[in-house]
C-alpha cells in the first residue's frame, strides 16, 4: 500500500512539474498553445485589418499609425498578396461614378509644348507623374486638390490639377504618351474609390513620400514592370 501511495505522489509531482515548465516557457517566449493560422486565415485577417493610405503588408494607416506585425507560427508557407487589389479591401471606401479620360502633358491635351515654362506643371504646382500614385485632374468642387482615389485599371490617382473642360464627376488621368492613352485607357465610365479626401493642397514632397513609402515598393515595382511591357 505504501509503495502505491509513493507512486501516486511521484506521478502527481511529475505532472505538476510538466505544467510548471510549460507555463514558464509560454510566459518567457510569448508562444501560446493556440493553433497556428494557415495561409488562408492569415490572408483573411490581413485583408480585414486594412485601413491604409493605400496598402499592403504593414502599410502605414491613413491616420498616421502603423499596424503591429502579426506573429504567426505555421509549417505552411504564407503567400503574400500579389497585387494591390488582393492586399486591400477597397469596398470599405466610398465610391463615386466618374467619366475618366486619358490625357498627356503635350500640346494635344494642354496646348503647351516642352519649351513652355509651365509645361508639365499642374495647378497644384507639382509636376505631372505616372507612378504608383499618379497625378490626375478633376473638378475641384467634387475632388479637392490632394484627394487620393483608387481607379480600377489605372491605379492610385492623386488630384493635382484641374481643367476648364472638366465638369462634375469627370477625371483626366495622366499618361506619359498619347500611345499609352489609346492603348491603356481612352475614355471610360466607372466607379472609383475615394481613399482620402484632399485639403486643397499638394506638394512635391507629399507626392514623393506616397510613391517612395518603403512598405509599398513591392507594388511599385509591379506597377513599373507593367509600364515597361
């Protein structure tokens, strides 16, 4: 009988020791006993958490804060979103139907030649740009200077210019050449997403910061790759 009691005591002590070691390990390492997220769960979590100024893994939020990195443990490989559309849930932003037309900085669109001092300079003062965040022209009563739009099939457009012929829900989307306008756009009626409303101002530094955000460079390189094709 004494032998049985001793065995039971030793078994209980061993179990308590195991629980104590496990508890200490979790406390020190921060690793919980929860099941790891698989790739699809992580992707869904990422998409539902976005409130970004445009987007991607670890994007800076529009309000200036930075989301904490998600720590995961999984034997399954995690595939990062391949495109902005996969990375960002644009449906959370208000939409507006517009008529969008492609334009260039050239004489055919602006009546200006390269020798004109104001050639390629927008109403906001920044130079026209086709990039991850491109300059676009709008009716400033509808879309103030600095407004950031996401335009499906074109990308991000930052309102930097206006035009005498632009009225109401109309946009002019900047392209580098006339050929690009005809090959890629022309004129379309579509829904655009209003990511951020502008305050009436836009500077070169602000546009540069948008395009050079380190956490957006994977998407910027994808964008530039498409332009070269």
